C-alpha cells in the first residue's frame, strides 16, 4: 500500500474525532435525521466544488444508482442518524469508543457475505489496537455495564452498517466508479433519503440553521466531516482495503481526546499517549500481510 494512505488515515481520524463533538452540540436544536441531512448536503456541495475544480468526470448517467442508494442508506444516512440518536443517550466520548467496533464487524461481514479472506495479522492488529484503546481510555472492569442500553444498541447497529457499507464501496469501485464519483453519489443519495425523513418527521427552522454557533458546527461536520472525510475514506478503500479503512475508528477516540484538550482544555494523561502509540502499532500490523502470503504473491514484470 502507498505510504500516503497512512497520512490519509491520520487526517481522517482527526476530522472524525471532532464529529462526535459537533453532533452532540447540534442535538440541542436538531433531530438525528436533520443532522444527517445537513451533514450530507454540506458535504455534497464541497465534493461537487472539488470535482469541478479538478475537472473530474461526474458520469451521472452511468453510475449504478440503485446500488448507490442502497450503499448511501447503509453506509451514510442510517449510521449517521443512529449516531445522533445514540448521543441522545450517551456521551460523545462513549459514542466514539463504541464506534471502534467497526473493524471487527468489517472483517466478519466481509468473510460471511462478501467472500473476503482474512489473515491472522488482521486479527493480531485488531487485538493490539483494542488493548491500546483500553489503555488510552482507562476503561475499568464493569465500565460498559453502566452504558445506556438503547444508546449501546444504536451505536453497535451504526458500526454494523459502516462495515457493510465499506464492503459495498469496494465492490462499486471495482465496477469502474472513481472515489470522487462514489463520494458524490453517496452523499447525493444520502441527502435525498435523510432530507425526506427529516422534513417529514422533524423540524428544521431557519433561525436554528443560521445561528452562528450551529453554523460553525455544521461546517465542521458537513464540509470536513463529510465532504473531505469521505474522499479520504474512499481513497483508503480504493488504494488499500475496506478492512484497513475501517481501522480509522480505532484512532477516532484518541483524536477525540485531543480535540477535547484543544477545545475544552481537558488534560491529556500518560495512558492516552501510551494507548495512542499501541493503537498505531495495531493499525500497522493489521495492514500487513503474512510473510508467506507476501512471498507467494507474483511480482509484476516491467
């Protein structure tokens, strides 16, 4: 895999680490479907502008729209809404922790439904990253028992949706769609789905949308957390794998803690730094192939 993919991984973790904070703040004035709609529509505008500037082809008529709508529902509209719903019952930090279930689900879903092959290095990497996550967060025995059940189920369902969606995105790219086309197609589909449900079941008022505090949160969540973030995500899926891209969720809790220090003056302790190093090592291990498999792989002839 290209080294740039690791840079994309770190950038995406920084962006998504702040998303849980933005969602929590927007819940004061918006419902979960409304937040998903605002996030999708703002992200869509950014991606369209980037594609126009870079002169990337849209190929609107040739995109597999039925499959795109299914992927958008599973990988975008539904999990984003579930995260907003879950944060009505959980803290943003706990939501980011539970979000780290995504890599495990991704491997399991890939094996069961998409004929993906896993290797022991993936499981070793996930195990190491999980240990790092526990150290970073200082999780004590029985801590998860105190988590709100409804919020817990909501977040676990969201991570399962992410796992299925990331596997589907890899199949779409194989069918000839570029990462830009997948991104704008997904966000457009998600905007339509979430917007329909938001305007029919919730209330979106102009004063709330134009409130300066909400505007900053919408920009952070939509422009960065959706538009730019999804280009980075699909770049990792295209150049690496769905399993590698899902490993970003192990870094998100650590970057969420970093944002907490910057925005809320929360202290960063030694276990946070130690856990972050272990998580990075786990991500590295999960992206490595076993030596025997790498040795058997045929080399290209130039």
